[in-house]
C-alpha cells in the first residue's frame, strides 16, 4: 500500500506510549495499534485531528505517500 503510517515515529519523538496516546485521544489501544502498524483501511478526520492535537503535529507528519509501493 502506498500510504505509509509514521505514527510510531511521532510517538517516539514525543516520548509517548501507545497507552498514553490512546487515553488522550479517546481510542482503544487495539484500534490505535491497527493504525500504528499500517493495517488500517481508513481513518476518520476527527481521529486524525485528535491525534495531531495530542502529538502537536500535522497530518503529513503521520501519513506519507510512497509512489510505486
């Protein structure tokens, strides 16, 4: 899939655990883990917005596009 999820990179930069992010965003750890591992088929803009607010980043810091992947 050409969409790359860099959530783990942003979490590491912010020194935030999956548990802490899940609590602050209001998602289950299972759903956040699916997103983090790149297995998610979709993400709601409201979820992306909440993650960006908590991690103090932009959507482009979390999602990337790799042509030809």
